[in-house]
């Protein structure tokens, strides 16, 4: 069987772009997300375009028992996962700490930290058994710096940054690679989700400069995963040219 990649959050943005990129490279894929219809459409598209096999799992990464149940129920040959891309994640709200919603905080912590851990626990065990594998964790510039009103989202991505380092140490004896990918602004559904469907507000986030595209991140992840066996890229920060860091971004004035 060809190599296998398991991608969380494959229904949109970076996860969807990674799915297409890895399919193009001949990987069989386990794709996950909560939106079944999108998973089915994606699976249909990539099996039609590339001769690869796809397993779709409708899965909320926050549901620990369901993560364990669905992953452990996979046929044995699908448990030989070569690459895990821990991509599922989100931001909710952009308010100062005293005005933030505790429900939003729970959602971000449960998805970005706990969900990533639940998936990693199961899949890293398989990798340890085979003494082989590569885990790619989607962090963010928000995991390297903190910006105004980003408080809890930034904290979850700092946790991912810390878990990258921890996983790299714990999995070192088994030859498992762990890479952290930390993008700046990427135009996906991210801001629409952050602003809970307010598309006008979301659009403004990317106005006046050229943001990264999901495909830029998928290309970068493919580069990281396709290095020779003895090479690991530990950590990558990737930004649009217009963005220096979380608080310095140059926008062009709209032409009159
Ligand atoms: P999108 O909103 O476009 O995609 C997010 C994906 O995560 C969707 O497929 C969504 O699937 C999935 N997801 C969210 N919650 C859950 C859940 N509880 N269970 C399973 N899947 C879930 O955003 P991006 O592609 O931009 O984001 C991908 C990752 O990249 C995130 O971790 C984000 O924090 C990170 N990132 C994004 C940046 C950006 O500027 N866009 C910059 C830096 C990092 P579904 O809704 O179907 O469950
Ligand atoms: C997403 C990028 O700058 O909105 O992680 O936090 S940012």
C-alpha cells in the first residue's frame, strides 16, 4: 500500500489544501472534520483526480471517546499512518480578556489543545509500534507572540508550540519526526469562523495586502514531509511579505 497521511480539519482551508497536495503526491488519505458532505465531496474529487484511496471520518476532535473509537476501528492496514497533520483548529472572538466569552475559550482550548492531544495519543502509539512516522502540528504566529485581544487563541497556539517540543523529545527514541508550522495571515474560513459568520468583518482582515493562501502552507508542509529520512525541520514561521509579525502589517490604501 502507498504511504498514508491522516489530516484533521480537511473540510476547509489549509487541511483541504494539504489533502489535495498529498493526494497529488500519491498518498492514501484519512480525512476528518465535522462536515460530512464536504468530506464526501473532497473524497470524491481526489479519488477521481488521483489514483489514491480515501477514508472519511466525520469526527469532532473534542469528543475524546469518539476520536478513540473511530480511529481504533480503522482496518489494520490504515493504522500504518506515515504522516499525521494536526490541523483542525479555530479561533472564536477577538475581545479583551475581561470581555471574552468563556464558552469561546472552552471551544478553543477543547479543539486546539485537547483535540490535538486526543488524536495524537492514538496515532503516535501506532507510530511508536512501527518506529516510524512524522507528526506536523499547525501552530501559528499567535503561538510565538501575543497580540491585543488574541489572549486565549494565542495561549492555545503557545500550548501547541510547547507540545511540538515535548513530542519531539518523547518520540525521539522511536525515530518519529515532529514539525511545527506557524503561519501568519492565511486567507481561509478562519476569520469567518472567528467572527461567527460576519463575512464583511472577515473580508476586511485580508484587505489591502496579499495574504498567504492555503496552498502556500500545503506546499510548505509537503516540503517539510518530503525531506530525506535523516532530516527533520523542527519549526517554521511563514508569513505574507506584507506582515512582519502579529502587530506590523502594511496595507495599501484602496485606490480612489
Ligand atoms: P478553516 O476555518 O478554513 O479550517 C479549519 C478546519 O478545522 C476545518 O476543516 C474545520 O472542519 C476543522 N475543525 C474546526 N473545529 C473542529 C473540530 N472540533 N473537530 C474537527 N475539525 C474541526 O481554517 P484554517 O485552514 O485557516 O485553519 C487550519 C489551522 O491553521 C488551524 O489550526 C488554525 O489555527 C491554523 N492557522 C490558521 C491561520 C490563518 O490565518 N488562517 C494562521 C495560522 C494558523 P469542520 O468545521 O468541518 O469540523
Ligand atoms: C491565525 C493568525 O494572526 O489571526 O493563527 O492569529 S492570527
